[in-house]
């Protein structure tokens, strides 16, 4: 993930899918970040997606590495490490999550969760067999 930015105060969300489509239930995870002057913040999530990063405002750019690992059967673990910058300050972000699929993983969706849209940046996907 390289310099992703959003039009609003959106969070980067993640959904996984199999041949039946993207799945919208059964996710779990935790996010830690230092994007405010108060220091670190921990957000636990469960439900319709994994919150990979809380961007919290427009004008911030996200860069980092997201890894997926098959841990058992069709259960996947996700780890993100990276940071946000507003051009002056740098904020650390880390998240972990998991999802058990009913079949083999065939799709990954990363999207802004707040009604906004992407306005810059890029994603690169690398797979190993």
C-alpha cells in the first residue's frame, strides 16, 4: 500500500471472499495507532470487515505492508504495519485480524469505510504459493 488517501475521514476496511463472493460477517481484529496527540489508541473490531487502518481525516497518506497468512483450514490471519502522514507528522499504525472462509480464498477487497472514495495512491499484490 503506497500513499493511499481518501476524500473524507474514512477508515481502510478489508473483506475477504471465496467463490461465493465477499463475506460480510465473522471478522475479528484489533487496531493500534498513534494518530492523535494523546498517544496510542486501541480499537477492537468484530463483524462485517476488518478495520485495517483508522485514517481519521482527509489529507493523510497511508503507506505500509499488509500480509495474509493461511493459519488453518480456510482461516486467514492479516497483519498490517505502516504509517500515516499529513505531510508534517508521521503516525504509526498496526492492525491484526482474522477470518474463517467457507472455501478457498479467491478475492480481497480494500475500501474506504465511511462514504468517501479513494483520491490517490496505489496497491500492489504479491502472491507466493
